[in-house]
C-alpha cells in the first residue's frame, strides 16, 4: 500500500477490507471473564535495559505498586516483562527471568489483577502459570513445546498471546516477509492459522494473535519504513482477525524518529489508527490513561464499547458533579491502611504517613516528605519534576517551597487521594516516582 495517510488512503484500505467476509472473532475467556470489546493492557518492565523509563520498576515492590496503579487507571490486564527486546539489551537467562517475574505475579494476582507474563521460554511460562499468571504473552515460537503451553494455559483457565516472531524469538531479530498483509496465504497468516488449529486442539478459550509490531526487524530498522509498516498493519488488523478467527493484540508503537521528545504521546496516536481500523481488540501500552482517553473519545462517536461496558460520556461530564474521572483515582479505588502503606514503602522510606496541614483538610491522612536543597535552582527543578510526575500519573499532591534560611530551601510534599479521603496506590506510585527523579536522587545522595 502506498500514499499519504488521508481520507483517500483510508478509503482504499476500506475498499480492500470490504472484500473479506465479515465475522466477529471468538470471545476470549480468562479466569471466567469474557474479554469483550477493546481491552487495555498496561506494561511493567523489570529490565533496567528497557528504554521506556517510566515503565521500569527497580524492585518487586515497585513493580507491584505500578501494576496496581495501572489497574486503577483502567488497565484490565497488566503485562510484566523481565527482559528488554532492544538491540543492545543484555540477554536474561530463564532462571533470572523467573526470579524477576514470580514475586510480581504473586503480588498482583493476590490483588485480583489479571497478570500477563512476557516470555519466550517454556519453563518460565509454566512456572508463571503456576504462580498465578492469567496470560502468557508468548514472544517466541516454542516449536514442540507450543502445544504443551496451550494445554497448560487451558488447565489453568488462562490465555496466551501468540506473537509472530520471524527470527524465532523476539530477541532474534529476523526479517519480516514482504507480502500483502491481506493475503490469506501469506507467511504471517499461515503461521497464525497453524497456531489457531493447535489452540483449538488444546481447548484453550483465551487467545490473541499479535503481528509483532513491538519487536525489531532487520529489514525495518529505517524509521520511515518501520512506521509505514506499523500504520498499515494497524489499519488492516481486521483482516487477521477475520481470516484467523481470534481477537488481535498489538503493542502500540513509539515512532521515536518522528515524535522525538514527545515520544510518550506516540502510543495514543497509534491507538487512534488501531481503533479506526477496527481490528484491534487488545492494546498493549505504557500509557494507559492516554490510550484509554483516546479510545473513549472515539467511542463517544457511537463506535464500539469498552470491555467494562462503561458509557464513555459519563466519565468526566461537567454535569456529573462529584463523579471521579476514570483516568485518575476514583471513588471506588481501595483505601490503604497506614500499615499497608508502610509495608509497601519499606521502613527505610523517607516518606511518612501523617495528617494534612492545609486548612479545611486537617485530619486527612497523607504521605509526606521534605526535600532540602542549598540551591534555589535545584529546588525549582524538583518542583518542575514533581509537576511532570503528577501530570503523568494524573494524581496531584500539595507542594510548597519555603526558604528556611538564605542558603537553604525546603520543598514539602503531601499526597492523598481526595476521591476517597485517604491513601491509595496512587499515592504510593507518586511517592516512588518523586524519589526516582534524577534531581531528587542527586540531592538525597549529597545529604
């Protein structure tokens, strides 16, 4: 396909898709839940090599906090990866993958969150299922072990995301075949057809087909060619769904060559294309709130409904006074006890559970810490960093800066969840994100 991405181009795509027989995909069932509509899967990366820094968790506790926040923000599934697929990333052994994954799987599963584990290793996949994983995001062809995984997932009432990896594994960087994406006899379609047959034999009720947009391919290292392929794949994903008969999953791209410093907005843009194409059922994203906002805006035009059935127009309507936005803390977000906060933060945390000091909110439980700096410009950088963190999490603390002397400045931070009048996972996530700011770490290390 060629041409500028405009209405004419979209009309040509539609004309080609309209020649395929229209049929809905099978319904995925995971843990007794029907995964209908457009499902959002948030991402937690356990590898320090992952370039999407905002998704990296440095410890199991941090990963569980991030996964809990992603769930509260609207992710129906949380995907955990122990190894980065970037070109220069260090390869992680199967044992090391399991060491990273298992505590997080157990921690999130105990909270009732559907957990997906990304791996291309059969043993790791089986261990994760035993630990409570609801989905295996299979990023490699297991050959003879594929059927064993499908049967194990079926026995655990779990599901599998089947990725197309031309190199064999996601880290083996193969070349994508240059074929018509709508050709039922293409290499991609034939691969997924084989897997669909195996899934049926295993009596697995939960499966998605993923064309592998999130991986590096040796013939798509050029940014322009890569983005063009990604756009065309998103727009024509309904062909994969129609021909194979199972729902489709995509990892929303980043297109750093074009978005540069605004790369964190890229997934929302590609989410628009995926939704317009109408063939994507499961959206893997690092930016849950942005993508959910995009999907709800598109659905307000009368399109498909979200898997939870929530009417999108009621989320933040001005007339719905007091109703919490689904893009942040909501009225039904679980409140954490003081002990739960202390346990999850760790006794060595610089944050304390305290009472709000603002007039009108005294007595409300807050997380509180102070950051002291002898440099006013550093103090202002801290303030700016906290502002960026708050906007990213859609959770805004009270911040104040005072000059305690001519050469010392104190930034006071108080975080609480106004929607519930207490402390939630949003406050823990904000505290961790503030501590992770480079300027804060520099100041802390100097004291």
